[in-house]
C-alpha cells in the first residue's frame, strides 16, 4: 500500500458536525453514531470502531474504520451551539404565547408562509403544528374557566359564579403547566422556540450566533492547515444554513489553502428556506449566492420526501432566488429515498415518527443505497470522489420562489 493517498482517497479525515436547533448535550450525537454505526456495519460488512477523541475540541470522538480494503482514521467534532439554543427558549408559558404571535405575524405578514407552501407541504405543516397545538391547549384552558363560571352560575348566586370561575382558572393553569411539562411528548413548545428563533430576527443572525460562526470558522481553518486528507463539514437541519455561512466566511477570507485537504460540505435534512425567505436574511442569501459557485469545496445536499420536517429535494440556492446568472456548481441535490433505502418493515415502523425520521440521515439503512453516513464520514473516499459521477435527483425543486432575493455586501 502506498504511503501517499491518491486523488480522492482518504486515510485521515476531520469531520465537523453542526447540529440543528437542539438543546441536548452533544454526547447524544456520539452515542447515536456508536449505536447506528454498529448496526450499519452489521448490515454492510465493514468495520467501525469508536475511541476517545484525539483532537483538542471539547466534544467529539475518534473513528477507526476498515472499508473497501482500506484503513481510515477520522476525528469527529461537534460544533456546539446548544447553549445558544437553550438560552433562546422561553421558560414561561405567557412568553411562549407571545413568541407564537410574533412568529405568526412575521411569516404571514411578509408573505413567506405562502411561498414556503409552494415548495413542500410537510415542513409547513410541521411549522403550523406548534401554533395549532398551543392554541388548542389555550382553548382547552379557557374552556375550563368558562365551565367553572357556568357551573357556579347555576346556583343563582353571583359569588358562586365568581368562585366557580376561580376554580376553573386554577384548573386551567394546572392544565397549561401539565402540557408544558409533557412537551417531550407533544413537542409544541420546542418547535415554537425553533421557528421563533429565526423569526425574531427576521432571518438575520443574532449577535451570539454570529460570534459562534466565527468560532466554528476558526476550528475548521485550523483543521485545513493540518495533515488530514479531507475536512468534512456536516450540517443537519438548521445546522445546514449555519454551515453555509461558516464556509462562505472561510473561503472569502482566503483561509482554505489551495494545497490543503479536500473540503467537503454535506447538508442533511436542510430547512434553509425557513430562514432564507425571511426579509432580513441578506447575510444568508449572500452566502448561498457566493458558496454555490466556489471550486474550493464540494457540496452535497441530501434529503428525503419522507422527512416531513425538511424541505426535501429543494435546492436551497435556487429556491432562494440567489443562483448566479452565470450558473452555479453547488449543491448536488440527492434523495436519501427512505421508501427505497429502508425495508418495508422498517419504513412502516418509522414513517409516522416524524422527529425520528428527521434524524434518519445519521442512522443505519437496512437497504442502503448510494447514501451511507458512515461511508461518507469514515470511508476511504472524499465526498467529491464518492459523488463525482452522480446526477442530481430528477425530483429536485430548483425554481426561484422567494420574494426576498436582496443580498448583503460580501
């Protein structure tokens, strides 16, 4: 075996994973990788072993893999912004309802909601779900107040009616608090906070996220100056548009060396239009416009129509209306095709578990096609080499839909 990898071959890789809007500790992703890689290796016949991380980042793990007759070492690091997510989540019920009103107004008054509905119904329904669920909870609470007043009024005594209303109000408060405590089942508050985070700033990045994007760029730039054969950035869900800005900043600043590692960008289950369609998202629109034409990286976007929480097969550059007039190179839009890459039994088990399906890109497939998360992150080919001859999905949506196509200064 030659000591020098040939073009497109990887023996050492750095992987930077950018989560979506998720308040959970990053160790969750390590355990998910451990569990699902074990299942995929059982199905596919290669080997993946996790070890403690060897890099200085705060959260990550080391992967040793034998695939296609080649040994590969990879260091995976989670780029953490869960603390920002937790800080954006309201701790009070009234504040969450205030977020609901502001968010609904932002998306409806700007016309963004109607344009998103022209893309995919699934993620729009997912966005409307917390609104409907929270309003239903509020209606149920108000019904308890009304019932208390009516039942008290049956006595004919005014004070009894007031007492009944007070009892109903107490029951209403208890009910709203119960729903809040059980949100791990209903996900109404969590999703409301998610959509409210972008809507509050009308698509602009809040200062704390801008600062974290700079930190992420520094970590990746350090890896690009190292000895890896490939540096792979993975953005899942909301992490996809964060990754777009990180990489656009790196390339603009000349921090991607021409003779350095191959740079790959993998976006999974992206929700870019939820942000890029908003009025003040000039920064993201400019980054999409810039990144889609660069030759310093390879960008592959993977989604699946079965994922109701993602804008499946929607080219994030094209639908945002910011593709250059001279044409674009990226992203290569591919389908994970859950109905084909999951067996009928597995698909039947998962198809109504919407939030679990949104994470399927990070999991094992029992009828794996040409998308395999563990071959991409731990296998012997660069992202560019793996998909060099792959045509984009015929079902992709690549027409401009956004009303707001203005961009900030580069």
